[in-house]
C-alpha cells in the first residue's frame, strides 16, 4: 500500500500538525489578539443591534469555538500519527 518513506513522511507531517494545532488551540483559548482577524465575521445587523458587553461575549465564544475546532483537528492528527507510526514499525520489521 505505502512504503516506509511515505509512512515516514506522513508520520513527520502528522507530528507537526499535532504540535501546531495544539499550540493554535491554546492561543485561541487564551484569546490571543493576533488571531482576532481569523475569527468568523459578524454581520453588520448583529453588530448594530448588540451592546458592547454582548459583543464581547460573542467574540469570546467564537475564540473558544475556534479553540475546540483546532483541538479536534489536533486529535485527528494524533490518530494519524499513531496509524503512521504503527505502519512504519510493521514495515521496518
């Protein structure tokens, strides 16, 4: 199906993805100001009809939702890491 070189490449890529998305999820969870532009946009109707405290709450909810999404993707990469490592071990025996 795939050789040891491809398994090694997938293993390295999935390890990098796991680390990157774990850190990114932590930054979203801590509400990093640098990631504000990456949040889903609000419609102008929502902005006009909300007071400031509601808007802050909605922005914090979006930060946390993005953090959970990043951690779910991190988990998927972790599963891929285990599969690629297992396949690489089987191929090198």
